[in-house]
C-alpha cells in the first residue's frame, strides 16, 4: 500500500509540475486574458502578469528538483493566495467581458482550496 501511495505521489508531483509550467507559459502566450482579470486597484498589470507567469514556470520546474520540491510547493501555495484577488475580480466583474458562465467562475473560487491542498501534499 505504501508503495502505491508513493507512486501516486510521484505521478501527482509530475502532473503538478506540468500543470504549473504550462499555466505559466500561457501568461506569455495569451497575456490579454490575464490582463483582463487583473483587478483595477492592483498596479503594474503587465509586469505582474509576466512575473506571475515566470513564477509559475520556475516553481513548476523546481518541483522536479528533489532538493527544492518542497520549497516549490510552498511557493505555489503562496502564489495561489496572491492571485486569488484576480480570480475574485474575474467572478465579481461578470467575467471581465469574457463569455465564461458565471457558475464556472464561481466554482473556480473554492477550487483554489483544492489546488492549495494539492500543493500542500507535496510540502
């Protein structure tokens, strides 16, 4: 049983690394999407979109380095907390002019807790 859990955790770690690295790349490939969900009260929208993308790429890759994987998971937790205002704004603004169903945007909010729990498993 312990070996199966260890195998599942390894697969989970690789999946999380791919997920965050790909999400970070999307910040550079489609910055307009991320710029639209930035709350107006936060300054420096474009630099922060790129910085958060760079952080996702870096943390995603660091998950694959055993000496740093726990630190990377903590960094992902911090990043998820830091970007939560953008998710909240995306919902409260009615989708920031995008054609995304309101129920899906609402569902995304508690999903942050699932992502945090996933990262915490790897701390």
